[in-house]
């Protein structure tokens, strides 16, 4: 089980870099190729590109997540709502990063 970061902001990239510096394996979900390009992949960051629907988020969080950080764009209300719901369905902690 690893932390999962749903990233779309500078804060998501910074959090991923911090976890990597602490040698913490984690998953970073980005929606686009550009999102992947701005990340700094390393041996601790498992970067995954592509949009996920609510069911896919729930499966990912249930199967692989320990805690979830929502670092998506502040105006991405639908995505944040889906992440929050997936955490509730999975029983995992949801932390919103602004």
C-alpha cells in the first residue's frame, strides 16, 4: 500500500518530490501527457497517465492506496468529488492539497 497523489498542480509535483526524497514509494496519477512531462520520475514515483472514472479510482485506491492526496486543479470540482467518493468507498483517508 502506497500514498496516491492525484496531481495537476505544482503542489502535486512538490509532494511527489518530497516523498521520493524520503524514499517513500508512491503513485502519481496525472490526466495528460503534459502532466507526466512536468513530473520528475524516479525509482520511488510510479507515474500513471490517463483519466480515471469513479470506478477505476475506487479500484486503484482500494487495491494500492494507503492515503490519497488530491492535488488536482482547484477548479476541477468533478474530479475532486470523484476522488473523495472513491476514498469514502475504499475507506481510505482523503487529503485535499491547495
